[in-house]
């Protein structure tokens, strides 16, 4: 007799790879959905007669709203069903994306794109990573590496597809398509994704249970740990440059090199993220090898990556030769991988384990809160000095952050690292 329910054996060794596939596609759509707006931004600006500052403010509000809600998403993810948080998040932001195509002015764009879409995506990340980690224990690093490729592929694909649809059918159709695909995948996830059933354990008395840290406590831990504070501030510098690049590079190629929107969307994202893809594969092994000798080398690698990217950012924004711009984009992407590949490892090296999740939320909140200003800052510079000057100016931020990380990491990293290794920070918090 049919019951209408799909029975799934979550204990099957192969199911964890099905979970990876479902979450990989969800993460791809997450990144593709974000970048689709940036690609069709010139069409939105022209159709709705908006200024550069006006359209950039939409991206700014999106990132600010996302930043505020991410820590809350992390807290909720530790307490409720991760399966339903992930599936409802993708359903919510996909519906909001589809409705973005109906917007006829700034207010509706801000509501559907910034508030609704940003709010839905903020709850996705923490639960997504946590659920994947629960299913993959011995294969966690491998699974996380595969999962990360969805970020690069999602941005590359959306760069071309959104541009092609936007020019062929109009910018509104791009949001209808991306929103519809997301809704379909959310339904698939509702049917096939399951929470990980943990083995039964002996009940621990309430007095012996360790309380989960709150947001404010995690803020205190991050900003009372010099290495974590330095990492968080430089992470904000990283996100500022990346947000500015993601928002304005498609428009830069579209306007300065007279490309059609599909080509501008593709080339602005492809060279950077394909180089970052290969860079990440190198960074992981190299970082572990160097850190086995001197742990602070992880942070040194991050700083060196930012410094190495500086001339490439200059090439991206200050060249009139297209192949030089592409070379700049590729070098920029490869160098940033040295920061990306070490971020959470560095944070977890100097923060007690019970704060890992919430401290990550604090870092993301501050990073995207500051990074949210980049689209508007570049819009102001674009009107005053041109977009080429604005993109080139981003190199100054990574130059400063790179120097700070190389010097600061050498001076303070090992002190904080040894505190965690010797359990001193735990004692400080408990006393």
C-alpha cells in the first residue's frame, strides 16, 4: 500500500554523498542568485532610470541585512532542524528572487532583493555547513573542498546565464528563471534531505550541561584575542574588495570594453574564480605542511596572498588592453585563495572550540557589515573619477591588510595559539 512518503535510509554509507550533492546544488544557486543581480545591474539602471548610487545602495542594503542576520542564523541552526532551516531558506530567497522581476522601482527592489533575499540567505549558511559536517566525519575535509567548488562554479555560470537571459529576454526574466530553479530545488530537498540522526547517549544532568555561548560572549572572545581581532578586521577588508569587484566588474567590462552583457558577465567572473579554484587546491596542502613547522605561517600566507594580489588589482582597473585585464582577474583570484584557504583554520587555532560557530558568525557579520559599503563607495568614485580609478583604488585596502597580517601574525599569533594549546584561555573564561 502506497503511503505517499519517500523512505530514505540515512544510515546508508552512500547517503552522505547524496547530502553533499543536494547541498552543493543549493550553495551553487545561493551564489548564482547573488551574482545575477550584479550582472544585469546596467539593464536595471537603464530600465528604471536609476543612478549608479541608487542601484549600488540595493547591494549595500542586501549585505548589511545579511550581516545582521547571519549570527542569528547560526544560533537558530544549533537549536532547530537543519534540514528545514536549509530548505525553507532556499525556498524563501528563491521566491523573493522571482518577485524581484516584478519590481518597478527602488522600494520594491530594496524589499525583494535586499530584505527578503538577504534575510533568506543569512539563515542558509550556518545550517548548511553544520549539516554537511554532521554527515561527513572522516571525509569532512574532502566533502568541504567539493562543496566549495559550488561557489566558484555558481558565480561563473550566473555571470554568463544571467547576462544572456537579460539581453535576450530582459532583466526581469533572469530573476524569474533563477527564482524558479531555486524553488524546484527546494522542493527536491524537502523530499530527499534528512536531518542526521545522532546516536542515543546517556542523559546528562542539567547542571552538568555546558551552556551554548551567545553572540555577545563571542564578540568578547573575538575582540579580546588579538589574532582573532586582527583576522576579523582584515577579513572585512577582504570582503570590501570582493563585494566591490563582484558588484561593479561586469558593468566595468560592459561599459569600458563595449562587450555584450553575457560576455561581460562571463569574463568578469570566469578568470578570477577558475584561478581561485586551482589556488584553493594548492593552498590546503601547502598550509598544512608549513603550519606543521610554524603555525603562524598560515596567517603569513594570508597576508602574502593579499600583497601578491595588489599589482593584479591595479592591472584589472588600469589597463586598456583586454588580455591584461584578464591576467589581472586571474592573478587576483589565485592570490585571494591564499587568504580564503586559511581563514577558518586561523580563527579556530586561536579560539576555544565551543566558540567556533558563533565566533565565525561574528567575523562574517563584521566582514559583510563593512564590505556592504563597497558598492556605494565605488558608485561615488565612479561618478567623480570613473570606475577604472575606483577598482584600482581597491588595491590600497589589500596592501594595508596584507602588511598588517604579515607583521601582526608574526608578533602575536603564537601567543594566542599557545594559550589554546595549553588550555589557558579556557581557564580565563571559567575563572
